[in-house]
C-alpha cells in the first residue's frame, strides 16, 4: 500500500472512531464537559500516534538515503551544508531564498525559478520554514525534512503536495533584509 493510501485509511479510521465516540450503541452518559474532555484526550492520543509514525517514516527515509541529519526539538530534521554569513535570519526579517520541494518518493513538487521572499514569523509560508530558516544566514544552504504538521498539514497544498505529506525542502538563502 502506498503512503497516501495508508494515511487516508488511518484518517478514515480516526474519523469513524471520533464520530462514533467509542460508543457501542449504548446511551452516552455524563455531561457534555466530560464528553469534550474525552474527545480532546482521544484527539491528543491520535495526534501523538501520527506524530511518532511520521517521525519513524522520516528516520527510515534518512537511513535509506545515507544522510546524516539532526533532529530539531521543534519536530523537523535538518542538514546544514553551509550556515552562510551572520547574522542569521530571525523573526521579522525578510528572507529571499531559492527552494526545491519534493516528496519522499522523489517527486519534485515545486522548484524556484526565481528567489522567493517571505517574512519570518509573519507570512503564510509553512510553519516549519519559519522555524528552520533561523539556522541560516545569507548564502546558507540546507536540507530540511518537515512532517505534515509543520508543512502542508491535512490538506496538502491543494495542488502537487498530497494531504498529510512529509516534504523535503532544499533551501539556499540569497538575501536577508
């Protein structure tokens, strides 16, 4: 089964479980506050499971590629080829960079034809990039692997990146303002 089919299957199972509320046909008892707490707890457990599953998939991919990547406490993997010049990008900076985005199967989804600009911490760029770009200064080059929750999430990009996809970003910072 492909990665996408497995994720769709898991999502359907999760949605079915949540919709049923774990109820086996018996009348639900208790107040709505405890039901909300139970739903929240179930969702947190599902999220924890999916996060660990994504991390395992990424680690396996990195081993197969023979890469020496580091794991960030924020939840992404990275390999810095060149940190670039100081200062490093930080919140509020406008960063200009060239980006190639691909899936774990090697499909290139996006490739910059000209440098892309985004405002660190304040633009609609994926959250993983806001976190990861701070490793780099002007001239910096790196590879980042973002799990779905730091990339395009449950929906994908509605174009070339499927829902719940792990993405690989090859980045070169061309300017920081």
